[in-house]
């Protein structure tokens, strides 16, 4: 599993300004490791102007409940994603995405 290392701390926000991505900041699309083979929820991570941005999109044919697990930062609460819906979590400091799990 690859992760983008960043200096970022966790704060739940809407979509913030996104910095122009260079080679070290290229978006990383991840299969949800804690999803038990359900690859219909996709997580994308990238460095942003304010820190670190996690994007979770529901490509499943139904509503799902997911939680964003972070390293060096607080995890998100469990939240619902409707079919086709996208949620964002922006962090500042050293927190980075670890996995997205069903809950």
C-alpha cells in the first residue's frame, strides 16, 4: 500500500484549495484495504494547499457507511455515502490516510 508522506494535521473540512501537484504530490488512488474485497469505495489522497486531502467516493450500487482511518491524526466518524456521492477530509500537520473501512 502506498501513501503520500506529508506534513499535515487533521481537521474535517469541505473541499479546500488544492495545490498544483508535482511528482511527489501526485494523487494516489487506493483500494479500501478494510473493505473486505468491496472495491466499489475508492479513496484518493493528495497534498493540498493547507495540508493533506482525502477523497472518498462511493461507486457501489447502494448507500454505504464508511470511516476514514488516519495515522498520526484522529479518525473520522462513521458516515453514510449515497451511491455516487463523494466526501472530503482535509488535514493539517502530520496526519496521513491509512485506510477506509466499512462500519
